[in-house]
């Protein structure tokens, strides 16, 4: 089983469904983001969905009870198809690929900013504006806190990283001193 190929096919199918049904892909993207975050943020939910002992009907029922009122029917049906086809082990990959393909299609850049302390909304908006102007693209900004970087910040744009942290500068200094 080629996990990458299968998960990409499912992701492309969902993207195509959204395109065929007009502006639905924006709703599907919002739903997919919430579902993907739920899988990654809640270990119990992820384990429940992937558990081969739990019956499909129970999984579907749980998904409908948790997400039924906030998700589009197309998304609920798509998740049920994944369950029926026994592709639950690929569900994270399917949704990650869908989110990537959607962003790529829409020209959206995924940006993560890591700081040593929490930053306020005003500063986040300033970062967003600067990066949108520099990248000439709409961005999705995620801010994370990691006290280990000591100060400064790390910016990750579509898997490329710029390390402006104090910890990063100390590592570079250490490398220069050793060589």
C-alpha cells in the first residue's frame, strides 16, 4: 500500500468535489482544517478513529454527533467514505494533503512564527502585513511559543525556516568557535 499515493488521491478527490460544486471548496477547507486540528490536538479522538476494533457505525455516529452541526454534509460524507473504505490510518495524511493542495491552488502561504513569549494580536497583525507584502501572497499565520529559543523569533514558511532566535545565534557561534 502506497500511503502517499492513496492519501493524495483522496485529497484530490475532495478538492475536485469542492470545485465541481461551486464555492464549496472554501467551506470544505474550513471543515478540513477543524477536523485535522481535532485529530492532531486530541489524541483520544485520533486513537478512536483509527481503532480497527471499533465498528464503522460507531465512528460515523461519533463524527456526526461531534461535527454534524458545524460541518458541511459533503465533508461528513467524505469522512464516512474514508471510514467505510478502511482508510482511517491515512486520515491525517489525507487531510494534510488536502490542506496543502488547497493552499497551493489558492496561492496561500502557511507561516508559523515561533517566539519565546506569547505575542499580542496587534503584533501578529503587523507580522501578517509585513509577510503578506514580502511574499506577495495571502498567508495563514500560526504563532507558537517556545521558551527554549530564549529570544528573537523563528519564521517557518512552507517548510523553509529562517532562524532569528538567540538560541540559533548561539548555535552558530558555537559552530564557528569549534571550527
